C-alpha cells in the first residue's frame, strides 16, 4: 500500500470486531482465496469496500472476512 505502508514493511495486527471497522482503517481481509492488507474505502452495515492508498479499488468484501486491523507500522530495515 504505497505511501502508507511500503511493500515488505512490517506491521503489527491487532484483533478487531469486524462490526466496528470503518473507512480509513487498514485491515487484513480474506479475499478470493488469499489474504490482503488493504485500506477500507467505504463501509456499510455488512460490506466493506477495499482498495489501496493510490486510488485502486479491489471491490466489496464481507465484514466477516476481516481478520485483524493494523495497529502499528514499523520502520523498514528493522
């Protein structure tokens, strides 16, 4: 997620209730057979629009797909 989190940059994930995530959060989601660390662009009662920090939108994911939320971004090279 260029600009906010660089490729290969370590992050710390924390547990989160999927019902409380909101636009602007960075979350780990189960997506099309894999996993993505992505920015929430928009949130409805049951769905989340996920994308990256440079304008790309991947699509809608269920709130049930949220596995964790980024609580810390670590500097590269540590």
